[in-house]
C-alpha cells in the first residue's frame, strides 16, 4: 500500500548481479579476460626469450659518463672535476667522497639517473674523490694515508682549481667516515658544510659484520699477511651474505621482467655496480678491523690516526646526516648516533625511505634524497 509498486521486489525473489559479458577478450567491467591474459603472457614470453639472447650478447651499459676532467691520479686515488651544466654556479664547490670499497659511478649512473648531473644542473661545482684497486705494492697504505694524505690532497686541489677557500664535503658510507675523521682532526679548516650519507659510527650495531669479524675466530693479521691486500671477492661475498637469498630472487625477477627494457636497464646498472667491489689496502683493512669493528673507537671517542686523537665534537660547520630506513649494510642504529657527536649548532638528521644503495641512486633517490640535498646546500653554498 506504499504506492512504490514500480520499485517493489517480491519477497520470494533474490537479486543476483548480472554476470559480466566478454567483449574482444576482455570482460565488460574492463578487466582482462582469459584470452587477453593469455595473449599478454604469450607476448611477454616471446619478448623475454628474444631479449634474453640480446641481454647476454650485448655489452654492459656505459656508466659514469658525465663530462669530467681527472685532476689527480696517484696510486689508488682519483680526483675528478665535472664540467658545469649551468650558466650560474654556486660559489662553494662540492667534493663527493666515495667509500673505499666501491666505485664512484653510483653517483653518476646514466643521464637522467645521475646525482652528479642533477647537482650540476642545479648550479653546483662538483668534484669527486674516487678510488682504484690498490696495487700489491700499496698494501702498506693505512688509515693515515687516506685521512691525512689523499683527502687533504683532494681538498687542496679543489681550492686551487676554484680559487675558493670554502668547500663542502659529501661522504657516502665509509667515505663519510673518512670525511668525519679528517674534519675531527682539522677543526680549523675552511670547510663550509659537511654532509654524510649512511655513515657508520657505532660498529657494534653492524651485527652481521660483527659476527664475521669476531676476534675469537677471525685472524685479520693472518689474512693481511697472507694476501697483502684484502681481496675484493672476500668483501663481495660478505656484502652478498647479508641477504643470502637476494641474488637468487633478483635473478628470478630479472627473468620475469626480461621483456621490460626499463627494468633490464636498471637491473644491469645496479648489478654491475654492486659486483664491482674493490680490494682494500692491507694495513687499512687491518686498522679498520681492529680500531672500528673490534674496539669501536670512533663511537667510544678513543679513535686516533697517526697518533692524533679524533674529536668529532670539534666539528662545528653545518652538518647534514641522511640515513636509510631499510639499510641492511649500515643499519640506521649504526649511523644514527653520529648526529649527537658532531658539535655543530646547525645540524640535521634525516631518515628517508630506501636502502643503502636506493637512498643515493634510482627512482627513490630522485624523489627524496637529491632534492633534499640540493635544497639544504642552496642556503649554505653562497
């Protein structure tokens, strides 16, 4: 008696949704049907096989190709100066300091995916301290050579090349450790800014490395005395075993995505860099193992280089420290204490999404770290 006869529904009937109809291999709601799914998978399988042959027959991508000049080549040390890409350049030059275990082209992958290119286009004058594998006759190189020779030599050449006393140092991973060691020994230097990415400070929090280098089982003296330099393959295996299943999973993902040119390009870039591990000079490896991994001297405040005590509290320049939430090489807990140990009034700690490598390179870095770094430096580079 409600009068809504046209909308009434008989109590004996039950409404059922109408089944979607198939149209050209797709169902009417827009999702792919079985035929369309099969066609896509067949097409990908065909591309996967064809491109797979090309993958093994083609050369690796050219990385680190931004135009540059080598200013210093001395033993294991290289200093590069990148050519400007902007008409206006900030007054304060920027020196990137790479970790001694890896090549610096992680900062300069390919056009569009290069931190160096990004900084150059933003108007920064960019230099990079990069490393070669130490020769057999360089096994005697120790911490003092890196902190009191290589790094100061690079800084002096940057000052000479630009005519500026001020400079900014940006260190990645152990390149950051070398940078803070140098800065803690030279508080009077005209350094304008200091930036560190994923820099270890509390080595007790690097639990897997602690287990492998446990002094009860690991004879670092015997290794160095036997090999001279610490082999790159030894270090590569150590990094690889942090995530034992990662390489197998990566290979499966590569096979599944072999049809996707962008995925393959990205995989080849990062896989090449990750496998390009440098050996370490013997004495340098011996000292880092004993002073840092065993005695945690940097965190404890007892670190010395060539008999000189390192005081991180004496570093008073503007300081930026960036850590990665999912860093499996230098966990955030191992690097986080650094911000409190630096004596600067102008200092900032930032934790960003990403891992040890994706923090500085790739799509994640392009969206997060690179703009943060450029913005932070822009206020402090004039």
